[in-house]
């Protein structure tokens, strides 16, 4: 696995078939939202997009620039995972439980090991390599309750020059004693970690109460205090994932009208707040999430694996209560690091509710939609000039089945409709096998041949 460094780079260029989103296809037409350049050139300077367009139009201006030729491949922005737990990497595919029992039986004992920084570092390294191998270049990540787990994660992410968001879990009740912090210690530890890591290179911090069940009112209020003191950090937690969870929250917080209100009272619902799951939201909660400009992470592989339920994507992406939405793998409740496979399951969750998720809408959720959910659309999510050049090179003919399904047609010779069909096949049939290469700030971070 190639490692990148944040050192300055000279101008470089990449040729291939490029596909990205320039607007939200849930709200505007395909013509207005999708950009497809069958034979394009992406020119980078110091890891950012310097120029982008048809090869025949702009290549003459950069005749002396070395070009990496990815002709025959489909190049998209790097994938963005809006909800994942790195300490759960080794317990992926744990059998037989729904959320609350699964946490007690598998998750909490596994996370105990992350007090050991060297252990946390080893898992963080494996985790980040898996992300990059699957074309994911940005993620919003839960660490463990131990500050050592955050330091280990950020050190590994910094070494790879990845744009990552993470935070120390805050939890001071309803979990094993060996995993509990206190309201005060969680505040102090988080504050120190924010000062150490937030905006260091490409790294960003998220205040991370696990969920309402594992935090007292005092701890949630102190999480809100951190957001007031550091208004450009994120807030990352879980919301309405499981029916038993929702009932337990109601019992623990009888004075709150619903689950979201618990977070609202603590000042945790804002434009930089990302709530994972959101399966059992009321109309009122959708309205308030929309008004506060919050985001939801749609985690279909996890929601199906844990038997949690079906996220109402059509409601979240409605014109009446629009909520920012990104895709989340939610490893280890989720069953794949691949956002292609996550989109596969998202399509099925939509189908079960007689909703449709097109290939271009799925691409939006995995790229620009995820960037918008994380308030990073000015930095990542498409190939606009000035943005950071994280991208993934996909092979639509990577397997014998895909060659048959996609008729061995090169993207360079495809129409937009044909690319839409090829992309849909990649979402349904693809995983890390179809990732030919991943670039981080223009630098090769992974190649299937390397």
C-alpha cells in the first residue's frame, strides 16, 4: 500500500473518462447535475484541481506536463463515508443480535482493547488501508472512549494525508465500567484533542457522544459547550436506529418530546451535526432536522444486518423537509467497507419502500452529497477547479461478469445513458475488485497492481 505525504507537488495531469456531480440530482435534472467527459484531462497543482475539461480542448495548454493515462477507466471523485467505527473493524460480521444486545455482546468488549495505543494504531492502519483500497478518501469516524484511540487514528490519517474527521466517544452510563468516562473527563479530553488535531493538515474533529442512552444530561450539555467554544468542529452521534433504542431513550429522558429533542436541548443539532441512521424519525423530527440544516448518514448494510429498519430516503430528500444525506458503511454493524456495496443495499432499501435510487443519485450520495453533509463541498466532492484532488479510478470491466454485463464497452466510447447503466452495474456487482487506483491529493495512495 503506497503512502502519501503532504509535501508540495509539481503540476501533473490525468487522462480518462470523468464522471462527477455538479448539483443535486434529487432536485434538478440529470443535465443540470451530472458532468460526464468521455475523454477528459484533469490537471493538478500541489494536489488541487488547476484545470479540468475535454482533453482536446485543454491539453495544448499543458503540453509539457506529464500525463497519467487512465483511458478505458471511469474516474470519479473519492468516495465519502459519513459514518463508520474504526474500533469495530475486527468484529465485522458478528452473528445474531440486534443493536443493543450486539453492543453489549460484541462491541463493548472489542473497544476495550483501544486503551492500548499500539493496538489502536495497528487497527487504524489496517482500517485506513481498507478504506483507500475501496476508493474511500474521506470518512466521519467514531474512535473509542479512550483518547489514545483518537491520537492513534489521527497519526495514521495524517501520515496518509487523508481528509478525515474523528472524535473521542463520550459515554458515562449504560455501558461496562471499563468503557465509561465522566461528564467532566469527556469534556476535558475532547477539548485537549480538539486543540491538538482539529484543522491540523487535512484532519478535523467531531464531538462524539455515542448516543443518548450512554450519556447523562450533564455530559450532553458539556458536549454542547464544546460546540459553542469551537463552532467549526462537528457533532457526530446516533439517532433513532432501533425501536428498542428509541423506547429506552424515551424512558431515560421523559421530559423530551422525542429522541431528537434530547440532542436539541443540549445544543447538539446544527449545520455541522451528523446523525447516523434516523430510521424512526417523526414528521416533526424531519422538519426540525431540515430547519437546523443537520445531516443524516444513511447506513443500509448495517440497518439490514442488525435488523434495524428501512431509512426513508424519499422523505429525507423531499422538497418539503430536505435533509442533507450521505452514505455510511457503519462498519462493524455494516458489512462492507465498499461504498459501492453500500449503494447496492441503499437501492434495495429504497425498492422495499417502492422508492427508486438511480445510479447518478447514488453517486451523488457517495461523493458531492457526502461532502455537503459534512460541510466540505468547498473542498471535495467533485472536480471543480480549486478543490482537493481525491479521486478513484474504477474499472467497469474488472470481472468476467462485469465484462459480459457492460458489453466490454469503454466509458470513452459511451453515451451518458450508457455510463449510467455501467455505473449501476458497478454499484450492484462491484466492490474493491473494481477499484483500479485511488489518489489522495493527486498522489497515488493505492493501486490494484501495486
